[in-house]
């Protein structure tokens, strides 16, 4: 998946609670994707805005990271809608 496609999915599906390559501190209960040096990292944060280390995953390419990020963001939004 390309970045533009991921952005279109986020908008069309009205997904919330994410940080999409943003240069800011993490917020509580969100899905995060960041580029760090030569890797792309995807992880979730907890209610205290701390990274959930067990779920952190790094990728060698942006496309795989974006696929993982969108899949996990959709799941997070689905759980939020059930609560």
C-alpha cells in the first residue's frame, strides 16, 4: 500500500485515534506509524500514552508498514465502536 492510499482509507472509513508520520508526542489509545532511520515502525499506545512494546513491529519498507498500520487501525476503531 502507498501512503496516498492509506490516507484515502483513513478519510473514507472515518478512522480515528492515530498518528500518521506525525512529529509529536504520542497520545493515549492510538495507533502510530513512524519512520525511524531506515525502518518503519507501527505500534499502539495505552491509556497513559505509553508505547505498548509487545505490539511494536518494525518493517524494512513503507508499504508493508502501511498495510500493518491500516489493518491495526481498523481493528482499533472496530473495538472502539463496540464499546
